[in-house]
């Protein structure tokens, strides 16, 4: 399981998604106040202005899907389907990030943090994992043909 490169890709991707629970996504400056945008939503001094429950749930679902994908290494086709679904959810998460910042504030100065690119990096790693799983599947099918 861990010796396969796709498992390493999936573990790194899961770590990046897990870091979204720890790091802020953006800082939003408007009217002399600085709002913090993280998985809880848009927060000003500990009070939530916009609830980010949907973001937290989506991050949790993506993280759980990565865990299931890592554990289903014996069923490669199911593993690829789970990863593709996870990629679609990460694209939705990335869109949700921009929706929250643009919907909540107009004429605000938004400073995006490095954690905004974590879903994109995770998508690339998941794509590489799908390619590696496909190569493994092709190898297994070619060996079955020889027997």
C-alpha cells in the first residue's frame, strides 16, 4: 500500500487538504477592519460574519474520500472513481472560496494566502495518482493475459 507512488501522492494531497483546517484562506480589509476568512467562515475578532459550515463540511468530505481512496488500494477502479469525485469536489471548494470572498464584500481589498492554492496542488497530485493507478491496472491486465 504505502510503497506505491499513488499512495504517496494521495497522502500528500490529504495532508494539504487537512492543512485547510489550520490555515486561513484570505484576509479581507474593508472600512479599516480586517476580516479573516478560514474554514469557520469570515470572522472579525472571533465573531462570525459569514458562516463557513459548507466549506468545513466540504473539506471534511474531501479528506474522508482521500482516506477511503488510500484504503481501497486493492480495488483500483473504485480508487480511481473516488479520486475523480474528490477532484470534482475540490474544484467546487475552490469556487466556493472565491464565491465567499466576492459575495460577502464589494470594494474590499482581499489578500489571498498560500492555502488558497492547496486544493489546486491536491488536484494535480490526485491526477498523478490516477495516472499511476492506471499504469498499475494496465500492468495487471497484461500479466493476466500472459497466463
